C-alpha cells in the first residue's frame, strides 16, 4: 500500500519550499523594482512655480544636459501655494515664491538654507544690488536666489491721457472716470494711497490703513474694473485709459498697442517686487534643486527665460545679450537705470493679524 500520508507530508514540505522560494523571488523583485524606482526618483526634480514662469525649452534643455526629469506643478497665487507646502500634501524640491512669502515661509521654518558652493553661476551673475534688495525679506540671502523682478507701474493710453504720467494721483482724477483699471489685490491697491500719503507700503498702523481704505472707497466711482489678466487685455484693446500693471507685462503691451506709454516708478514710490527660488525643508532632491537654480543663473539660460517671459532678470549678463534686439523704451523697462529701483520698498510679511486686517479693509472697499 502506498503511504499517501507520507507523500502528502513530503508534498507539503515541497509546497512550503516552493512557496518560500516564490516569496523570496517576489520580494527580491519588489526590492529590485523599489531600487529602480528610487534610482529613477533620484534623477527627478519636483518644482512648484507660478504658471508660465519657466520657458518649456529651458526645462527640456536641463533634462537633456543633466538626465534629471522635471515634474512641474503650477499655482496662481502665493496664498494658494503656501498651505499646500505647509501641510505637506506634496513634497517639492524647489519653489518660486514672492518676496514677502519667502519671508513668511522662512519665519515658519519651511525652508532650508542654500549651499552657495553649489551655486557658482548665482554667485557670479546675480547682481549685488538685487541681492541687497532681497535682504529686506531674506537677511543674508540665506534662503533664496532672485529670479524675476519688476515694479508695479502705470500704463496709460497717450491718446486718452494728456501730459506726462509720473504720479499715482492720476488714478484719482475725475476726468478719467470709468477709464481707470485697478489691480484686484489688497497689497497692490493699498500701496497706492499709502505712497500718496507718504506712508510705508509695509505699514502695520491701523489708522494709516484705514485712511488708505477711505481713499480707495472715494476713488471707486472712477474705477472701470478691478482685475488681473483682464487689465492687460483692456489696455491692449484701448478699452481703458489708465491701468495699474506689472512692469513685466508692459513690454508685451507696448508691442501690442503703440499708443500706450508706461511709468515704471511713479514719483511717490512703488513696490519693487522680487520672486526667488527656495528649497523647502522637506525637499528630497536637494542636489538636483541646486543644479537647477544654478542652471537658471547661466547667462544663456537666463536670456532664454527673459525672452519667453518678458520679466526683468537680476542676471547682470543678460542685458549684454539682449539689449541690441530691443528699442529704447523696451530697454528702459527691462533694464532700467539703477536709480529707478534704488530706495524702492519691497513687500514684507506683516504677520497674520495685519494680513487679516488687510483682507477686512479690502473687502470693505470692494463691497462699499
């Protein structure tokens, strides 16, 4: 008689050995796949930036030169970016916030210091004047490298507005009723009456802010619209006489409509804004992040980005590469004399309480 029990016993032993072998191979395969994923991921860079703020050709060139794959997510405001980074919903290696938001992120321990030994192009080509300006929100340039900069200025239609436009006061002139476009932004809107009153655009004084609110409420009957992108479109088509615009958009507008003129810095003073690259504290690809920042600071790459974006660059080598292809008015906007931006204020983070006060007062302007 065949000892079936013995066969079953040995079969069970063999089965266990087979299962163990298969499990070992599966786990080894998983480890190998995991290793491949990690290897692939090691050659990746996760970027979070403003929409249309990097020339796609620049990203492609970086990938081809380095073998590092770039994954790009985009946001439309600093305020929508911040909570996503703070809550850690997604881990990014590189972010491009604005001046005051860089300060806020640093104060809330969300950034890691840069290693300048890995940034030779940044050290060589980013202008000292811009690094000094950046110290107003990033002391010692510890966390950020300036990327794009500009001013909040006045664009006007020379056929609709008489005389030279060099003062914010023109936005309060009744003769331009229903021809004025204002930015739908609390900081940019309040900056204008604050500067007209001689106050800092970074004031925390409730009384000064309330006076600015009252001026904006008094101006409201003159305003055709509060907007963002639509300001550019309306000015280009001649639907309004005056508008508050960012200098980076001015060059494109001048090309679109030769009747337009631009004042980059009204005599009362304006906001000199600056966006910069920072590395979050949670970044997993710190070396790749440094390589990308330094790649962007290379003169040929900075020039390519400038051509695509139109925003002024702090890279001192770009003017020599680009100036010959621009007319005088465009050059003055893109590469203004240092006196245009020297002494101008940059927005600073004013704290949660003042942020809430701005929001409250701006809402009062909008619903009045």
